[in-house]
């Protein structure tokens, strides 16, 4: 998301793309423009197999029934200020370290380092950071490396890039003793090749290779490996209307492009928290457009994930519902954090509707889901800047 306050340097990150907003609005109106994005054919051959790593005891601990997820600006600084991992309050159950980024768009070589002291004067030493990871895990929390973000475009167009992704992400997890991986691929990281129309059997190399890479990492680290994803609505719910470049071409090939990834990894997926912000109007299952910033948007978008929906309007090609325990609602922590900030009273309404069937307004959900996992926000830093308003609302709602 865009940071409206001044940035300390050009590589400051956000969790979403600003250029994508205009495309989202056009998509909702059915006017998706074609975007040329060519990927080289994937070479034949299976992904590398690696010996299973012994999982720390922390990885085997289950998430709480309701979880609060937040991104921590670990590698950069901006107007929200730097927050040390050890200073993140106990309310946060999953902490996503933002961000691991590739050395180039198609290299698959992911790098992560702590914020330089010159730009983050309060930054920990690496030893202190690793100790904080262990302390969080001892308290039952999960600490993940988040790959991508606004500036971290990742296209695994070849098997060589796939294999390098597995190796480099595994190296980050091992170095810091992390619990798993968050996939925050944005912009042009995922795009469907022309003619790739079946989300259940994708053919686009960058998508096939990503699925393979994540499955390899999951096999390496075992059942306790935590896997989360933070796609934008453009790549998920927009798939109800548009999928890829369409039967006749001419649509934005990124539309719905996360659906094959989510579907292929649904048995490995811990949590999906779609970014319900920085979005144009999106059509819900009521065939009405919904606009970000209020309870209605979160209700309609989450209902789609928990009900399932026909892809590109084809009733014989339905994206199946996810389990409520696999879904959290993604929101900005403050008006500074991203477009579409939702006041806490509206967040509470959305939770009431989805979990209790009350405060739904005019939208009629297809069920009620008391096991909805919880909330995600960009970011821990922005919530601290806002006196922890987002966290306090979550704690009050779930009685923490």
C-alpha cells in the first residue's frame, strides 16, 4: 500500500502496488486492458529434493483459534518508525518479516537482511534478532519471511529459478530459525499465459514452478511449516468475473492469477489473508460491486472465499471454498498505511456478520463462520504509530 507520509528512502516497501489500483477499477467495469507478459517455457525436470530438516518445537505448535497477523518492517524504514521484533506485543500471533526480495525479477534468488543501522538507528544486531525469534516462538508465536511486496517482483519462469528459490528461501529460514513462508507476490509476479484457462490445471511456467517450489519447501520442513499468502483482490476475487486474458484475449492476464496457486496448495495452506484494500470495486456473489473502506467490502470479499465461486462466471468451473480456519481478513492498520482504511467499528461489524450473522447490512452471506481465523494488517509498525488501535480492537473483540 502507499505510504502517505514521507519515506526515508526510495526502497521503502508497501504491501500493494499503486499502479494496480487503476487496473482494478477498469477490471471491475469489465474493461481490462491486455498486458503483455511473456514467460519462457519451463524446462522439463522435477524440483530438487532435499533432506527433511528437523523442525524446532515451535513449528509444531498450533495457531490459536483466532489469530492476529501483522507485517513487521524488518528490512527497511519509513514514516511509521522502526519496531524491534522483541518489542512486538504478545497479541500478534503471526509476524511476517517484510520483505525478502529477488536479486532480479526472474532469478529466483531471494535475499533478506535487517535494516541498515544508518537508516534504522534502533535496529537489533543479528544475534539479538535471532534471540527475539526464539523468544516469540517460545511464546507460541510464528515468525515468517514474507517474499515479494511492492518492489519485490518474482517470476519463476524457469526450473533454474524455481530451484534457486527453494535454496535461497530455505537458507533464510534456516539462518534465522523461522517458522515458514508468506507469499506476497504482487504486480507482474503472477500472470496467466494465453490459453491457460483452467485454474485446476495451470500451464503457465511461473505459476507451475511456484507451486512446485512451495511444495518442496513444505516437504523439507514438514507438517509444522507455516504457509500464508497475501494476494490482492485483483488476483483472487476478480476471478469471479475475469480469468487471465479470457477466452478471446484482451483482458489483463493477471486477473485471478493467484487462484491456481491457492487451489494447488490448499492442503498445505495455513492462512490466506487477501488484501481488502488498495482495490477498485469488486463484484461479489450478489453480482453487485462492492467498494473498500467499510464492513460491506470485507463481508462480500470474505463470503466469496468461504462459499466458493464460479471462475469467470462458468458454473462448471468452481473455485472451492476454503476452510474458515484458513481465512483472515486483510486491512490497513491506519489511514497512513494504505487506501481503503476501515474504521474499527466497521471491522467489528464485518466480524459480527461473518461469525455471528449480525450487522450484515444489505448483504446476505452464504453462511456464518465462527471459526474464521482472524485479521491481518499492514502493518505492525503502522499500528504502533496509531497507538495500537487495530490490535486493541482485535483484543477487545476476541477477549484477549
